[in-house]
């Protein structure tokens, strides 16, 4: 399946998400989290990009990145390949660690910038990994609120975000007001054609999308269900991109996926 070109941001700012293949954990120990941040800091300096915000979850990563002319794909490739080499050597494994392409959404407006920052910082709370933003170790929240005790220094630039608030208390208040709409409708990222096709490509492996038409029903339904779960795309968009009828997609999504 040919890859779709990423939408470029006029601001240079992107909300990026990368996750483990088959949703497996990509951080198993304290050292793993530290290594990923170390790699990010090194690539940030090499690529001259800005990290506004991050959150490392056990099986995925959220970043709010700003590039300065360099392609976001190249930045993420450098981060991913460097970490995977280190990880595979440490755990004596081979093969892919991250699922296919990273996902990205452009961030053009300041209002959306702070919503993304809020969403990223709240990920551990929403995922029941921490009772509050402040108690989760592996996010940039402490870089903003308690920089002297931040777990990792020299990575995050807080200036842009803090300029949008009336002091630190306002920042803290905003970041702890859960945006239910964003968490419900944008888990990971809003569905785009690129995202749907990326998920499809991962599920199909090297097979062309046309193979969906010839699959047995249970296999095809499983793929449709997984696309729906991972993208939250509408039935009609899934049908159009998969070359299937709307009725076929609706029937598949009414069934529970088989494990």
C-alpha cells in the first residue's frame, strides 16, 4: 500500500504519538525511560528542534515537537532507530519495537497548542497510572511546575506555553482540569486518512488492501474492528478507505473482536 504524505505544519509544531508494535511495552525499567529521554535530547540538539511537552507511557509516547525546517519524519526516525538499537542490545532481541509509522497531527493555533499540552500531561491520570499530573515521573509536567526537581533536565522548552498563562497557578489549574471531550474523541490522535491507512497497513502486513474483499468474514471483521478501535474513525470513512460497503463495516463493528 503506498504511503500517504504527511500534512506539513505551517507553525512547525506537531502532536506526535508512537507506540509499541502490537501495543507491547516499550519501557520495562527505569533505565529504559531515561535512555529514551537521553536519545531525545541528543536528537533535539542535532536536529535543532524544540520539545514543548512529552509523556512516556509504558507502551506509547506522546510528544509536542516543533521543527525548524527539518522533516518531522527524519527527526522521529533518528529517535526511534537509536532507541531501538539500544533496547534490542539490552534485552538481546531483534526486530521492530515500534508499530509502523508514528502518528502526527499539526498544531497551528495557540488554543489547540495548550489543549494538546494539557492532554499529554493528563495521559497518566486518564490511564490510571497516577493520581495526578504532578505524581507521574515520566512527563514534562515537573519541568513546568518544579523544574529544579525535574527527572530529566535540558530537554523541554517551557517558555512558549507559560507565556499563554497568567502565572504558574493558572498553568497548574488548567493542566488539572480534565478535558473529557479530548480524551473521549482524540485518544492518541484524531483519525485522519493517513492514520487509518497506517493502521490498515500494519494489520494487513504486506498484503494489498484489496485482499480485504477476498478474506473470510471473521478475518475481515477482526481487521475492521481493530481499525475502528485504534482510530475511532466513522463507519463511512472506514468503508471508503477499505473499499467495503457501509453495511459490511457496521455489521463487523457490532460484533466483539476475537482474541
